[in-house]
C-alpha cells in the first residue's frame, strides 16, 4: 500500500496541509465572525472593526480555496495509488501458485469447494476490486481527516485560551471526548459488526459469481435454487451486519452532537465565570463549537478504519507474499521449438484423488501431439503440469532437457503458453484483447492469427471491426466468437511451446475440423500440445496420446490407433456414429 503511495508523497503532503489549513480557516472564520459581531454590538469606530472584517473575508475565501486544493490533491493521490496498487495486486494474483487451476479444480469451484487451495474467482475479484477500493479510504477518509482534526482542535484550544483559560480547559475536555473517547467506543462496539460485514461481503461476492457465471451448469444439475439461496443468505448476513453498523454510527453521531453542544455551553459558562466580557464569551462559545465539530469526523474515520482494515491486511499480505522461487542463476530459455518431457509425474488432489499417475511422456521439439481421452482422464492436468501451473506431487517436468525450476518464472511463462480452460476475455476492444499476447504485433500478424482462428469473418461482420468493444468475460460475443478470439490470441503469442486445451469446443464440427487440421499441419511454429475431443483431423498429428484414469494407455499415429482394438478406436467409432 505505502509503496504505491510513496511516489506521490509530495501530493499527499499538499493534501494534508491544504485540508488542515481549510479546517483552521473554518475555525478562524467563526472566531473572527464571533468577535466581529460581539464587538460591533458595542458600537466602536469602523477602524476598530476593519481588521476583523478583512479576516472574515480572508478566512472565508481561504476555506473554500484550500478545501478545493485538498480534494483535488487528495483524490489525485488516491486514484494514482489505486491504479498502481491494482496493478501490483493483479501481478501478485497472476504470479501466485493459487491462481492456477485445472479442470477438476474448476469443477470444484462450481460446487463451492476450493480444490487444491485454489483462490476462488470471487475471492480474486474481491481482492482486485473491493479490497483495493476500500484501501483508498485509508487516505481519504481516515488519514487526512484525522490529521486536520488534530491540528484544528489544537488551534481551537489555543484561540479559546486567549478568550478564557478556564474555557480552554473545557474545550480541551470536549475535544478529547469527541475525538478520542467516541472513536474508541465506536471501534470497540463496532468491531464485531465490521468483521461480520467484511466476511459476509466476501462470501456474497463468491456466491454471486457462482450464480451468475455458473448459471448454465447449475441449471443443468438442478442446483440453481440451492446456490441462489446461499447467495440470499450471504446478502441477509451482510444486511444485518450493515444495519448494526448503521445503528452504531447513528448513536455515535448523536453523542458527538450532544458533546459539541454541551462543550459550547460549558465554555460560555466558564468564560462568564472567569469574568470575561461579551466578546470573549462569544468567541469562547463559538470556537468551542467549531473545535469539537472538527474532531467529530474522527469517530467516522475510526469506524471506517475498522471496516477496511481486513481489506488492507489481505491486500498487503498478497502484495508482500514471496514471489515464486527462482533459481539463483536461471538458465536462459532457448529459442525456437522446445522439447517437453514428463518423468514419472503424479498429481494428487487434496481429496486424495489422483489426476495423474506416474506419467512418462517426451515430446520432441517441433512435434505436434494431440492428447485425447474421456472427460476427467487427466488431459487438462497434464497441460497444467507441463506449463508449470501445477506442481507435481511427484516426478519431474523438463523443458529443453532441464527441469522447469531451472528457469526464471517469467521466462518459463513466456516460453510455455497458450489457451487454457480459464482463459479470460477482458473488457475492451477486440484488438486490445489480442494485443495482450503480443503488444508489438503488426496488423499483418493480427490478420494471420485471426485467419487461422477463423476470426476474420467475425471481425468483418462487426460494425466497428477490430475496435468493437466487448464486455468482461466476452459479453457481447457468442460462445463460438469468444472461443475464436481466445484461440487467435494464443496463436498470436507464438511461443516455443504452445498448449491448447479444447480450442474448438464451441465451434461447429466442420469449422472445428478445419481449425484443428490447420493447427496440426501448418508449417513453422513451436512444439504443440493439443487437447481435443474431435478426432477426425488428428491424422495430421505427429502422434496421438490417449489418456484414461490419469494414465497414458495408448500412443501412436491416428491410423495405427484406429487399426487396433483399444480406447482410441472406441472413441473414433463413437465419433463416426454421431457424424
């Protein structure tokens, strides 16, 4: 958090100084106006009032101008720091081992579990949006008001001391009651409600995302009502917690107003008791009123601090988490197609389910290998292990004849990439979504990737072409259009090892076979690992790997596998029957 603010320390200091000066101007305005009115009642000469008149005008103009500067500088710092912090949180989420997931883990996510310790999408969304936005309140609604209140309160006590030392003691007591006692009471009494609200807000984000993004799956399994009820329960918990906090806020605000009024009356009484004239009594009473009013926001700041503190801790823990381990002397990733090898790789989920069972597989550089099998056979898990997204329970994954941990994480991510099950379409233009894979790509490279993914006709049919806006997750696109966009982005990256997990699952059969044929037969490119359920075009693959129960049960060319009995021929015959 403070690392994101540090580059803007000057602006933050300016905001604090301007806000404090604005509060002091407000105090000076009331004190000068009280003195002017009371003194004018004594009918002195105009010369005796001229300084006070100028002071009232100056304080009035200064308060408005300084408040504008404080708002401008404070929000500028907060928004700049927010943008910087959100980038850091996104990088931390992307680099976190918990951000990777396999097909089984994503299935667990749909059913409300956290398989493999994976960070749920709703939780990641809470970190990236709600938590980061809450953290900015530490600056705007906690830090700056507290600094201004402290200085203004001290100035109020000093001005009151000029009018009446006895009244200054009363004002000091009122300031302490409103600026220290009430905030402590608010934090002590509201801590449990704030914690409940923070927890309920996070649960609601997860449950709501389950209902929205998993609507089709939930409807298919008849679980919509149960998940909607869980979301409603989370919303009810949040409502109860926020109502409790609202009641406390109302009580603290009312108590602050009572303290303010009593302090003003007591200060006037003390000034009268000390023998002060009507001018000093007026100044003491009204200054006490403003001094206590200046510290009333501290109670709200304390409550807000208690509310946002869990968000602050989650964000700082995430950003400060140690990065993925990197070798002391990482090897440079070789250029061009690279060989991939799995040696005795096993992956066992926390529920003791084995996703991979001692898999041995070597794919020579430049080879195009298709991986097939029934749902749950371990295909997606194999790709995740090959990419380094999922650490094997046992065994070793090697890239270019060296273990994955011999390379720097950034270099590994650049060398092994593609289209996975959790690929995301971001809110923005089609062009911007493609350029995420290669920001320096030329129009010709964009056109080539789009042509291979059969995206060209989609772009040409849209009114704004490449500049067409799409929503987060691909809102505005059909399932097939979204799949083509993601495939084009993967192809544009053109890494040494390209992983494609069901790249044509949302396309019609004819188009899917054309795309797979092109992927397997086009010259150039890197080593390709392709997971697909369509077998018709796999005659163009260098090798087909058949998986079942987390193991490799067959390997060979398409024609060879079709010629002998086994799982692959069964799959092929089933596809022919449905053709």
